[in-house]
C-alpha cells in the first residue's frame, strides 16, 4: 500500500463508541505530503453506500444513527511481557541531554540497545497524547483477533458516508470504496489512512484493545475517550520490544507486525537522516501538542529501540529535532 512520503503527520480524529450495538451471533487533522502514489486496492461501487457490511449488518441498526462495524467477540488475554529497563549508559545520556539542550523538558525518550540491553530513559513515565501511535494498538488487536479466528483478513467492507467523513488527505479511502480488512490495516499503518483506522478500530473494538494492552503489561496506554489517548515512552517501548522478541501474541504474528511497522512512508523523523538503506520499523504521530516517532532501528552495529515523544505541535520543528536525535543515536552506536 502507498503512504505519505516525506511529510509530517498529525494524529487523526477518531470516534470511540461508548456503547456497542447488540451483535447477532455469527460464524484529528492530518498533514499530508504533496507527493502521493496513486491509491491502490479499493474498487468503487455505486450509487450510495450507507452500510459498511457488504452482506448487511449482523445486528438491527438504530434508526437515524450510522451503522458501525462491530467486533464479533473478545479474544483471550495475552501473556504479560516484562521489559527490563535498559542498563544505564551514562555517556549516551549526557550525549542526548547535550543535544536536546533547553528543549529537554519537552521530550520523553527511551533508547535500548537490543543487543546488549544498554540505553537510557528520560521522563519515560510522562503521559503524552498518543496521536497516531494509537494505530499500533489497533494493529496489535487486529492480529490478536485474527489469531483467535474472530477476524478474517479477507472480510470486505464498504466505506460508508460515516467512515468517509474521517478522511483528511488525498489518497485515503473514500465513500463507496470497498476494502478488505487486511488492506485497511496496511493502509492504516503505511499511509496512516484515517478512514481505514476508524473502520478497523470499530471492527476490533476499543474495549478489546484496552483489555489486550493491559494483559500485555501496559497500564496507562489506551482509549479513555475521544479527547484522551494517553501513552508513555516506557509503555511504547515495551510494546515494540514485545513485538521484536516475538512475545506479542506469538512469534508469527509478531514477525508480521514488525513487517507492517516497516512500511510507513512518513520518513521525516527517525529514518530521515540515517544512512540510505537503514531498515526502520516505526510509527509516527502528530497533534497540536504531540510530535512523536517510535520504532526499531536495524543498523550495522546495533539493533535498538528508539522512542521519542514530544509536546511539539505539528507545525513546530519537533520532527527535525527527532531526526537529529535519531542520527546522533545511530552515530553513537556505529562510531
């Protein structure tokens, strides 16, 4: 799937249902790049498309309200993952503090060398608005439900008028497009497609996502309401490490999630200044008080987690500072 290339990203508007329709048992503004690849995958159906279920909703919709995608059930809990804090690297810490300078209070940083366990944590338990980092939570739950046979990647859904209203950028899914659930996931993570994200969020369920995050070991991160999507640098790093170690659901799902994280095209932060060809599996997020990037860098001399959360707005220079920090960390490990 295509995605925004070389641009800043702002988190999306999302809707978190407070009540879900009864299911009949059955077997935020985004700043887009000016350069987009043509949309891939969806086909168009005509004329009007108000029902996202191609075969009809599996419940009786409430008159006057949009038909929502809903989960089929709740998967079992994941095995808890415990991330060991990095062994403190004082030299790296001083290096990072010097680079951040007067802006240090605007950052939370976790860096962990996955080869030897060394690294640093700066303000790692400070709450931040997650912005589009929430899409990694949706991805986790989608793979969890697919593994539990509650979700089929080949399910087809129509983009109704309700879901199309979440679109913010050229190239996102549009009203009456038809999309398979796996294609929606790839668009959500690669293109950071807001329409796909909201469809998949409601298909797996915010409540299910929260339960899965808690079972994995994330106690702060999750969906509270439409205005509150808290996360911390420590918990974001825990999720990334669990995926890297094959401990998020299982080894197969973890490997596939790592591959999906490697598809994001927004490359103005962690990957921006790294040597050409450096593999980065990451997810960005932006809002008016959030500019983030979190990922795993596979460099020549070290594989390491780097999570950088900031309170810079999407029109500030936060992306540049994250890119400079990323390069400095890369050069430190590859000196």
